[in-house]
C-alpha cells in the first residue's frame, strides 16, 4: 500500500481567533495524506509558546470531517 504525505506552511505570524480567544504568532500548516486514492486533508494551527490550538480534517470521498479547538491552556 503506497502512502503519500505532503505538507506545507500556509501562513506564518498571523493572528487567529478560536472559541473567542485571539492567538498571535500563529502558523497554519496543511498536511495531505493520500492512500490508494483516498485523500485526507488536515489543517493545523500552532501558536507560539502554546502549541496546537486547532485542527480540521476532512476526507471528501468519505464525507467525513472532524474539528478540534483548544478550550483552555496553562503556560508554566
């Protein structure tokens, strides 16, 4: 089974808002996984000094979508 994974940075140093919280210095990345003609597209948002703040994945052929957004965090 051949798997092809490609990724790229779509945006850098942007400000985004999730769950009414604004995050600065955010990087948005896209990762596309293709396995035997089935494609899953993932988007990830990473905030500086916090980490992953949101993820959105979808597979159009399977009519599947999943979303995640950070609810809270604590920086030590």
